[in-house]
C-alpha cells in the first residue's frame, strides 16, 4: 500500500467552517478542480437582506413611475381601420425593421430562428474558454477571414439597401480592426478593445445591430415605414 | 432605548412560545448551523445556496438583474391577478373594462400603469440580464444548461408580454398582434396551421382574445414559474454564480 500509494490524505482543520471529512485525492486527477474565489457569507441573512432592499427600491421606483406615466389606451379595436404605420410592441420593432428590407421568410422566420439557436448553443462552443483576445497572435489568416466575412455582409446589406443594419455592422467591424493594426497603443480604450475575445465581438455586433434596429423602428419610422425625425 | 429593549424582550418571549417554535423549529439564526437551517428548512428559501461567495453579492457582479427580473414577475403576478378581477376576455367587453379601470375602479389607472410598466421593465431587465451574464462569462461550464433555461425564460417573457398586448382590445393591441401573427404565416408549411391554432380562426377576433387570455394568465405564467424554479435551483447545483478571480 505504502509503495503504491497514488493518493494523498488531507484533513480540514477548521471544524467550525467545514464538517470534518477525510479527503482522498488521486494523483494527477486533483479533486480541487477550481480554487474557491474569496470568502463566503451565509445566505441567511446576507443574501436575504440584500434581495429585500433590492425589492424595496424596485417597488418604490415602479410606484413613483406608475403614478405619473399612464399606460396608453386608444380607440376600440377596428379591423377596418388600419393605422399607418401599424407597429408591433417595441421589442419586436427590430424584427419589423428587418422585414422592411428582407423577404419575410428571411427576416421573419430564418433570422429569428437562427438567433435563438445561436443563443442556445453559445455555452457548448468551447473553442476559446480562456477568452483569448481576437488578435492575440496577429494571425494573417484570421484577418483574411474577418475582412472576407465583413465584405460579404457589407455587400449583402448594401444590395438590400439595409442601411440601418449596415451602419452598426461597419462601426463594430471597423473597431474590431483597430487592435490588429495598432496592437501596442497605450490608450485605455484601445487596450480594452485589444483584450476582447472573438465571442465578445460577435455579441457586441449583435447587440449594436439589435439596438439600432429597435431604436430606428421605435422612433424614426412613420407612415409607410418612411424615415421621420421624432422631433418634427 | 428603553423601547428597543422592551421590543427585543417581547420578541424573545414570542420566540419562546409553543406556536412560534412549532412553525420555526430551529432556534434564532445566530450560529452557522441555525442559519443554514433557516435556508434549507424553508420551502421558499431552499432554492438558495446556504453559503454564497462574498464577491458574487457585489452590485457590479450582477447588478441584481436576475433578482430584479424575478421581482418584476412577482409584481406582475400580483397586479395581474387584481386586474383579472375587473376583466372579461370578450369582444368588446374587454375594451369597456379598460374604460372602467380608468373611470370607475378605485386606483384602476394606477393598477394598470403598474402592470404595464413592470411588463416593459421585465422584458428590458431579462435582455440586460442575459447580455450581462454573457459578458461576465456566466454561460461557461458548469453553467451551460442554466444558460439554455435562461434562453427559454427569455422566450416565455417575450410571449407573456406579447399575449398581454392584445388584451386591452384597442387599436394599438389589435394591430400590433396583426403585425406579429402575420409573420407566423410566413413559416413554410406549418405557418398557417400555427397561426390558426394560436388565433382559433383566420382572423383576430373573439377566439383569439380568449386564447391569448388563457396563454397570458395560465399557460405561460405556469411555464415561467417552472423555468424560474429550475433556473434558481441550478445556480446552487452548479456551484454558485460565476465570480472572476482577476478583478472586481
């Protein structure tokens, strides 16, 4: 036994904090997969107290807003009187803005399905668990793929005249190139950009497009889905 | 000070009573053992872990967005049940009930405002929660499946908000649902049958209102409760919230 010992024996010394237990850790397969990060607190009362305060603050804000901000109520529903424009709830206006540019099968069915599927599979892609920056190795091949994908999207959106998709794509895509060409910058913003992983860039691009489309659909679209300025 | 001492004494006496001790079998939560019992001996609290990392409680770690989403759901359940007392899912009674809320029911406007505001806020909070979790890397192992449950909760939240949108039966409601359900008919092959199933017919009328009402008040809230319970439970089972060891 002693010659072939392939485990170690440990004993927790603080019986007040941890129940006493013997730990067998076989060599090379450490049971200690991850270090505990920092000290721990008892949920009762620490979590309960914080959650209660959060709930109270939220209730106060909601009540104050609800006192002064009236929910809209229009005329009785009339199937014969179509308002122009007929708008969906605000969280679907990004989708409605897409429908303005692309065929309904693409904008109304294909893209939303792809987005939901993409969200579901996010955690099962462990290509880059460490969160390595996009341009960590300044790979030329990666640059070619990046620029290629960017160009395809750019042309596609331009053909359909989808300017409200193209603008945020160009902005985020352009920012993504900055750390490649300027890797040793000292500015804090550029250092931040340079440390971002590929998944960060994809998600940021998605959020930028979604926010732009929703904002445009909510504030800048009038009769016939034409462009209007909200202050006019 | 004297009153504080008096109150404290009375509370202590209350704690010693047979009735109190029959409800809370543990003693006062002053030791780690009784504090643990306070959590896992309680049906409502046992979804929480007994201990949490101090870092995961910092505001910057979560902005309490998940909790806020849940609290908004609680507010929506309470105001929703109260609204159900004044609502008939019928054409055109539904619209008349809205008018009654404004002109007849005491605090009816406030009740409806609160429900609508909390609904909008919940959609926004759930989206923000998801993006925040993504940027914190909270979806990474061992939290993969909880992220998937979260995506399910996002869908349920959107459908809850959407089905509620039709219920006032005004122009805004009718045409927003028209725009949305027209999109469904573009789904190949299944589009029209799904739309028919959802609306209970080819047009948005009495049947559609009733179906949206049942979805909004029964089916989707039940789905949400089940998913929320799983979501909370799995935070504990997956070893607590993700905390970073580098900074903040």
